[in-house]
């Protein structure tokens, strides 16, 4: 694509470049700087001066270098070939770049996001003479064995189909339809189109959330559920397991498409994602998980401006697959690194800093991101959702810092990671006393209808035990556990059974890494049945040590590891053994 000359560089300040314009530019327009053709975006225009943020390293750029403009805003290419790919923050395919420049991204490499040579099998769904509008499905392409790619009429286009291609193989640049617009203009349609990343894609209607996004993580699904179309934050200090928790959610979330944004994280963590995901098998289909996953890798040593753009790239790709009617789960790891990029750019722009140096518009930027999640009726009339889960990395684990506090304003689910739990090797280290979910009541109906009518009773009883144990622990720290009566000390033991036998979950154990809703409810019901019978015997005078010595006590604690999801009969055998043991104790003492 030819680009027109528009001016010369007058000043370079890190990723920000000032340009004296000879031709007018538009705000948010993409430009190319110096003979290296570094990609940038227009941030400010004042008279004949423009400020551009460059998405690549500006070393060697100097006053007098020429600048060219494209006439387009920062956009992504939307079409077949996105799924299973690994992009950087501005949708450059890293595998293709690696073939050109090796293990490091060379500057000025402008590789199209979607392959221009690969042919896709296209099957039309409309016919000539049919009237269509934005979001109408023109046809479909088998993008992967797990994803049928629905080729859509781009939003805001409306007219009559003049010509539609026959079923066959096409590249993304070959026309597959022609549409006659209301103005009388005929426009060609392709397997792909472009969309500006900072403009939300339109929908027909926003709906209430009502169905849980099942993750297989017991503390999340049972106590702090996230709805499909909901928003959640995972704040935690260094070493509390944010990234592993995000990985687990990405691997097991009950969504059709996964978008994982590694935004400013350490290179070794992104490497772990890139190595692990291709090996993972989707439990629902026994196919590789990458066949429904998009990865955006933007490590901490990549240019800070691309980090700022990466979450917009990710949410736009998520919106595209939502428009096809899919449920999408988006993981942003981490929004703190993105906010730090905002702060650095704001400082270089000499803007007035707000709290802790972050720009005053931090809150509105976070709101604009999380507001693009939700449960929707798409333009093609289908229900679909985007669930957004953002990790937050507060410095020193200080949850009063601006990014965490602003994030709490815009999310309805808050999974606070606890340093003390992580230090004691309790993972996921979600603090059950300081976390919350406003989706619990909305998800309750699904649990009652699909899993167990007693879901609410079981959940509240178990959480009540954890709350009471928290109060008892404060007394124990003052006077010691021996000063408590046996009935109170039994609460401490049952709470430990819930914490270790239910809430604690190993990401690396093949059985424990994922729990079905049926196993979750059955396991918690078994623990509560144990508690009720033990309480009854302790009240009747049975010594507490006899309860603690029961084989069933330790067997129930290990049931999460020994009972597979596909065969819950092991829990029935545990129940029978437990009842037998209780009967023997009752015979011995009563």
C-alpha cells in the first residue's frame, strides 16, 4: 500500500515524536515514521504540529526524518486466520515476523495480520437479490475443527446482494460478494474487513447476565461466580498466583472462544503460555485448545505504546467473534502494566498527573474497556457474550492504589489474592472473606435448574462456616484453641476440611485441575453431611479427638484428588464408609 508524505520529524521524546505537518492529518490516524517506516498513531494536533506515539523503538529517529500517513485509524484485520494465531499488541503475527527477523522483532516490519496467500473454503449462505445489513452472515468458513467462522457484512453497511461467490476456495483478498448500497454505489465484500480498535463494534441490544461462566475452579464457581458477559478483577501482589489463576480460567472457562492478552508481563510467563496452550486438550471436544484460542503477547520489554494498544486489540477481536454469536472469555494480564504504559505516555505528553502519577483519565479508560464486555443481542439477532477478566498487580500488594480502586468501580466480581494464603501454598489464593461476586443471585437459577435444587442452601451453609471460623480464629489468637468448647473447635476442623478439601485446588494435578459442577456440589454436600453428624455426636458427649481420628475425615479431604469428574461413585462409597464409622463411634460411646 502506498503512503503519502505528510511532514518531517521535529522532536523525539522516547516513543513520542513531534512532526511539522505539510499535509493535514486526522486524530488517531496511523502514520509511518522515518525510512524505517515505524508504525505510529496521531495523538495530538495543534496547528501545523502533531504528536505521534510510535509503536516501535524510536532509536535512530531524528529531526528531519520524513513521515507518511495512511488515511486510516489504528485498526485490526477481522477474518479467518485469527484463531490459533499469536499476535503482538498491534496485531502483527509473531510467527510470521520470526521467519523474517529471527527471535527479536525487527523494526519497521509490516506483516499483514492475516495471510494473503492461504485459501479458505467458503460456503455462501445468502443469494443474489437478498437484502442484507451489518452483521448479516454471508457464508461460513471452517476456520478450525472447533470454530465455524461466519463471514459477516461489516457494520453500518446495508443494501442488496448483487453477486455472491459460489462455494470454493478463496484468499482473504479475493471478493466473495458485491453489495449495492442505498446510495446506488456497488461495493465489494471480502472474507475480511478492518475495524478501528478504539471504537466498540455495534450491537442490537444489551441483555442482563443470567448464566454462569463455568471455570472448573471450585472457589470461583461455587462461592464467587462470574456470569457469561460479566466482568471480574484478580488483584494480587507479586507471587500470589495471578498468572496461574488466569491460565486456569483460560484453559477451562466454558466459553466458545478464548482471547488471552499478555499485557506487559514478564517474558518467561508469556513463554509458558505459548508453550502450554498448544499442548492443552479441550475437555469438551478432545481437540487442541489452540483451535479456539487467540493469544496476544506483549511482554514488558516490548515498546510501551504497543502495550497500551494491546487490550484494545484484544477486546476488538473478542467483539468480532461475539458478533458471530459466540461466547468469548477475555483475559487481560495485567491491566496494571497497561495503566503504567498510560502513565509513562501521559508523563511524556506533560499532562497534569493525578494520584500516584497516573493520568486523570485512568478511570474513564478502564471503564471504556470493561464496558465493552457484556451479554448482547448481536446485529445478526443471536445472543452472545464477552466476559472480561483483568488481573491487577498493585505494587507491594497495596489494594488502595489507583488501578485497583478504579477497577473495583467497574467490575462486579472481585477475586482478591492473599499473600498469606500463597505463602502457605494454598492455591488459588483467593481470600474468601474479602472477595465478592454480585452475580451470585443471577447465577443461582441456573445451578438450581441444571445441577441441584439445594444449591443455595449448601452454598450459604458452607460460607457461613467459613465466616464463623474467621471470627473464632480471632479468639484463638488471643486465648488459644484449648479454651474453646468442643462444639466450637469442631467448627475449626470443618472449616479446615472446606478450605483444604474444597477451596484448595491444584492446577497441576490431572484430576484436581478441573471440577465439574456436579462434583463440586456433591463434594460440598458430603462435607456438610459430615459436619452435621459430627456436631450431633459431639453434643452428645463424644470426644472431639475421635472425630479427628476418623479415616473418613482424611479421605474426604483427599476426595478432590481421588474421585474423577466422570465417575462420582467414589463419593457415594466415601459416604457409606463415613456413616459406618459414625455408627461404630455411636455404638462405642452412646
